[in-house]
DNA sequence: CATGCACGCTTGAAGCGTCAAGTGAAGAGG
DNA sequence: CCTCTTCACTTGACGCTTCAAGCGTGCATG
């Protein structure tokens, strides 16, 4: 899987853009994770799981759906749900309709946790991402982001349509 | 550290931009890591370490400098360099000028590794990030990226000036 | 209705990152 | 000089993610 010798190097302009993005790629997730960890004691992935459940009808989802929604492997989700179960925020039930599915259900405590956690997280996103940008840049970011996302994973849902999965 | 009740929610436009970025944040690093793992059997962090050394005079750097350059903790770097040492790509020496510094030196094999790996990585960056964008968008990305990076870490170097550290 | 297969999920082990404690070298203060 | 502190780094333990193997359920096939 090697690449042609004589690699096409990056121009100054390209390099600048790439370094800027690389910096965001490393630091923004760390900052977001940090906020959740400090203020709520959960990881971003755990938040996504809880938030996903909270927005779902019956606050219930199949493990496999939930894994996709939270962008993680089924195995990872299984481990995480085990932990969330121990903390009393999620419950597992076999799907009565089909025994090989497992349903993850958000408990009342879990709902409380989401309600308590979401505003801080949204605020962090606002502070770190949205507020530094102009409205024009926010629109530009949408376009740039979805182009890159499409290049990375052409079959992946484009983020704006993620919910129709 | 809670946030005012009555959270300011995200507008449609903001939500779209955030979802697009979030998608990139999760998938692009995974794709980049995957390429390096498949084609070279190393992680992105290991690549950064090797590449950092290869671009440094004498192919040598202090551990602490290298840690900053590669955006990781000193502890993490120490563990990684241990592994790279075992693979024969890096050597450690105490700094003759000052015994409490440790110098990491890229071996000839390490140099070969970088030379063999870099083109593929650059190509991946080009394919996944640069080619999907217009020249205008590449410039927009620079500005957007550095604004977010600055919001995340105001004291951090802005990426274009990273090298003068 | 029995057998085999595929699917959804779980589990345990291995690897990596983080955190906190520990080591040894430089320099500061008496 | 000797001691005390600081600094750069290393180390080991713990937690989380990944990977591969295993389990049980439902469906298809005979």
C-alpha cells in the first residue's frame, strides 16, 4: 500500500490549513472531554450514550443502534453500558419482540443526569466553537466539515441527516 | 461549575455546523490513524514523534521538547519512546551538556521508517482534507481552525507559529 | 421438528494513556 | 561543601478501548 515516490508535498497554504485543523483535532476533543469529566464525571462517549437514549422514544434503544449513534463499536458500548448500569443510569432488557436484541433503557436517574449535564456541554460547544466564529464562518464550517466527513466516509451519513438512521 | 438554567440552545445553523465538525472530530483522526496503522504499523502519535525527530537538527530532541511538539504528556512520550526503542527506531542518551535532560535520537532504521511512511500519510491528508475543499475553503479553514484553537487554548501556540517554540 | 447458520451481544485478555509516586541530576542558600 | 529544592524524566498501577473468541437467539433448510 505504498504511495508513489516523489510525494506531492503540501504548499504553504495547505500546510497552514492542515496544522490549524490538526490542532483542533487534538485539542478540542480533549477540552470537551475535560469539561464533561470535571463538571459531570463522565466521558464524552458516555454523554453521547446518555443523550442518545434521552432523545429516543421511550428513552430506549437497541445496543446496536446506540453504538452507531454514539460512533463506537458494539463492544465498546457494551462495556460502557455495563458501567452506566452500575452507576444506575441505564438498565438492560432483552427485547421482548426479538430475544437477540438487547434494549438499553435510560433510568430516571439517568434522565436527571442528562438534564443536569446537557446545558454545560452545550455551553462549552458554544464557547469553544461557535462564539469564536462569525455567522459567515459558521456556515463555511458546515460546508467544509461535511465535505471532509464525506471524504473520510463516503457511505457515512452526512451529519445533518444523521437522525433519519 | 453548573451553568445557568434556561440554557441557550443551538440554532439550526449552529447545530448543523457543530454536527459537521463533530463528525470530523471523530472520524478523521480514526481514518488517519487507520491509514498509518495499516500501511506502517504505527499510531499517529508514534508517527509524530518519528517525524518530529526526523525534522530536527541531528535528528535529536529533548524528551520534553518532543512531548510538546507531539502534543502529549511527558509520561506518554516516555512510554512511547520505550516502545520505539524496542523496535530499533529511536535511541535514548542523557544530554552530555546537562544530565537531567534525556535526548531522543532517531536511528538510521528510524529515518528509513519515516521516509517510507511520510508520503503515504501526506497523501492521506491530501485526500481526506485538502482535495475535497476549494482553495477558498482551505483558506477559510485556516482561519476557522486557528480561531477555535485559540478559544480552546488561548496560551497555546497558534499552529502556524508552532515551530518557533 | 431437527440441524446449521447468521446475527446481536458479551466477555476476557492485551495494549495504550493517565495519574501519582519515585529517581537522580542541577542549582540555590547557608 | 552540604543540604534542600526544583526539574526532567521514568515507572507502575489503574481504567478504557480494541480484538478475538464465545454464547444464545432466531431463521432457514432439510
